[in-house]
C-alpha cells in the first residue's frame, strides 16, 4: 500500500481530517481554493502598513494558540494567507475554521485600527 493511502486512512479514521467538498467552499467569499497542493488562498489589503502589521500580529497569536500555521506573505500593506493541512496536502475542516477565524481577525483589526 502507498504511504499516502496509509496516511489518508489514518487521518480519515482517527482525526477526521478529510478534504472538504465544494458545498463547504461555496459558503466562503474571498477565499480561493487552488490545487497542487490543494489549499485556500486569500489576499487582504489594508489602508496602511501599521494596520497590516497589527493584523499579522493578531494572526500569529491565533496560529500559535490553535497550533495551525499558514503560509503568510506580507508586501507593505498587503497580506496573502495560504492554508492547508500539510499532512494530507488538502484542505480540511480545520483549514475552513482557520479561514473563518482569519476573516474575523481581519474585521476586528480594521475596526480597532480605524477607531484609535
């Protein structure tokens, strides 16, 4: 048996980490699902670099708290987030929860920074 098949069986049976379906993806606006490896991507734009850095700070705290880490690229006042479950090279429910939380952090950061 191929090692990826074994991993897939392991995650399906022990952790519930299975790839999400398209119905779940339709609930998300702003996130794009791409292949190779399958992952979710979203770009966030900010009014200033300090706002982008505050978003990044909050995001990193969240990632450490839930022990789930994405690829994050920052370019002045623009942040790109790419997330997937590395063990199975696919998007799982955990990634969907992560994406939902990142959207909330984005909204909170924008609100907080604009009202300071």
